C-alpha cells in the first residue's frame, strides 16, 4: 500500500451493528491508522431489503442518536446517508477518496447486495473486507455431515456447542480519527411518529443504545438470572430484555456469551445454559434464513402451501386481535403490552400467535406483518421463523395439533392474573367481553383444516416433495 493510500480514510459501513465495542469492522478501520468515516445507510429500496416497521424506526432513531454521541466522545463522527447501497456507498467512497471499506456481514437476502458491492469496489482497487460480528457461528459452518443445514434445533445447537465459540469480544476503540463529509440529519428521515404520536409507551419502557444494552446485560447477569427458571411467568421479571439490543447490534451475542460464562458458578451454570440455549435459538433462526431467504413470505414446509386458511375471517376479528379486545384475557394482555411497550413476553407471544393462526385460522403472514410493525425487536429471521414455528410450517416447528389453550396457559403461568390485570384493567368487571370465538370448537376446526391440508398435499403433483415436510 502506498503512503498516499495509508493516509486516505477508511469507511465503516454500519447496518445492524450499532455499537463501538466488539465491532470487528470498526476495529479493523481504527487499526489501519487513517481517519475513519463511520456511516449508517438507511436503505429501504435495495433488493432483499425489508423496510422497517414503525416501532423499529422509532428504536433506530434513538439508537443512532446514542451512537452519534458515543462516537463523538471518542473524537469521531457518524455520517448518515439514505438510498440504495450500490449507489450511495460507492458515492461515499468517491467523495471521501477512501482507500478501504469494512462492514460486518448480513445473512438474509441483502447479502447479495453486499457480494455485488464487494466485487465492484474491489475492481476499483479498494481494500474491502467483511467480518462476522452479529452471530456466534457463520451459517455455512454449522451443517450436517452431508453438508445440509439442520432442520432440528437440538441437533443444530449440539453441533454449535461442539464447534465452540472461537474468540473473545473486542474492546471499543479509545479514540477515532474523524473525517468531515456531508451527512443527513435524523430529523430529515422522519423516523419518529408525529400524527399521531403513538410512541409514548415506547419512551416510557425502552432505552435504546449501547450503554443501555450493557446495563441490561449486567442487570440480567447479576440480579435476574437467578430467577430464570420462572421465565415463563409473564407477571414476573425473569427474562433478559436483551432482544431489541441484539436486534440492532447494540450488543453482540459474543459479549452476552462471554459475560454469562464469566460469572458461572455451580448454582448459576444450569440457568445460564438455559439462557444461552435461547441465544442458540436465535442462531438457528438466522441459519434457516440464510438458506431460505423468503422466510417471511413462503412456508418453510411446502405442505403448508395447501393449508386452507380461512379467507372470510371478518376484519373486525383481526382488529380485535391486534387491539387486544378478543375477550381472551391472556391474548388481550399480550397484544396490549405489545402496543404500549413494543415488546411482548415470549410465552404470551406464542399464545397470541396460536390464537390468531389456529383459533381464527388466519394466515400466519398476517400476524407476522403486524408484529413486524409493532415490535421493537422484530428482525428478518426471528420474527417470521417464530411465527412459522407456531403455525407448524417452519423448521423444528411445534406440531400443528399443539393448539395453545390460552385459558390453561393463564392458569399455569399467570394463576393470580397479575400480568392480565396490569394490561387489561377491566378484566374483573362486567364490561369485559365474551371471547370472539369458541376455543373448543375452533380448535376442532383447526385440526380439520390440518387434515384437509395433508390430504391436499398427498394428492398434489409435487406430493413426493411435500411429503417430506409433513
């Protein structure tokens, strides 16, 4: 590399990795020794990009605000640009006369954008490198002996544990050489809701940013982990609350992994392993997305292409589900928690999703789109994969005949109705409505629909292929 090239800046292109610590792309740029252009590109148009929902836009605004302040405290700056990656990243490289560009890898359909851009930029003589930063294991490294992706989680996670985690988290840089160039403002992007401003609950319950993510991890490790056996009780605080921070990369799974292993004593080991297994489920979903990029649009199991979803469900019933007014207390509590906080307890997510898909027979994609818009932790792997798990159409999915009974789930996990009364204050009153659907008869209808699907799949022209997914 020539002296002139050494002096030319490095570009760090951020995506879902909005942090300074354990950021391999940023670490490489700082180590190179030249000024650093840290850019976040709001790309809603490139092929394979799924535009953000309303709640994730809100989180992104505040996460970038926090990242900008953290970056400036080290002497650097955060550049904001908007548009398609192929055009805007190439333009930024030209404007800054950069000699190198670094980014952390993506694993959905957008990786094709990255591959094409890497090739075109290298053709111009630019140094281009990408890194693993947001998964513990690259999807292509965890396969069966025959080289196929795993379809069963337990086998996948066993293989991951046998591979082992291969590095320590990287420290945040102590300083960053800034490079002045044009930047958009966050206000220009209009990510925050205005008319109406529905984000009051998010402001009350959410704290985006890398510092908040670190604090959340510490609180979970030191104060909450000991109660993790009660994580299925929605009225009791026993979950990590890390999912939105992981979604935006404000903390890395590697940081979580090593922090939990760092405090392991004999009493905590089992609980920590259970939590890390949940981290493994996240890895599993990203592995599935890598091999099946259309996860939010198509059934992973082909047999479900023949499922007779009820197309005549009245819109008011779907709205009742969205608004938490179904007359089924646990479902209503979860959907109202979602609307206010942008999150929902995981056990209740399964119950609410099962109610829509199996008691109302609404196509899982309708629910997935609502969660995509309303959840602050909605990402392109976990959101559709978990919906398909509940629907029975996904990898390692729950059997379709496992229809969550929300009343039994309430009796088991919220017997004193603490969670329900928090979110449905009229629960004990005379005005609380009757259920919009009979749970017992709708379960029977769901099982009949499943039998119809199996019959259709068996007689379909591609029956040999779909038989494997039944």
